């Protein structure tokens, strides 16, 4: 499945976050990506398409953590 240019850019933003566990949340995405249009709902969309795996959520649902799905890569 091809991604829209914006979702492909969002996936690139997700890959830019480096953590020891591989988990990240929207808040940890660098501001330069957010300034260029990356939104939290795009992470939810990538998760629904299988590019991200939702791994945890804080109490109240204010922060959702994701992990990249290595088995799912966009077609070029």
C-alpha cells in the first residue's frame, strides 16, 4: 500500500525518534516535523494501517505510545 506524501513524512518523523526501547509518543517527535505538518492523528492512522503498533497509553489517554512495525514497510 502506498502512503500519501504526508503519511510518509509522518513515518519518517517517527523513525527520527530514537529511544532504548523503540517506543515513542507524539510529544517526542522533533518540533521541525510538527512545524511541517505532522499531527497526532496521523500516528493513529499509521497504526490503523499497520505501520505502527500501539503499545501503551497513560491514564486518561492523554499520551499514547507507539513502536515502529518492522514487518510493514511502505511501497515506493
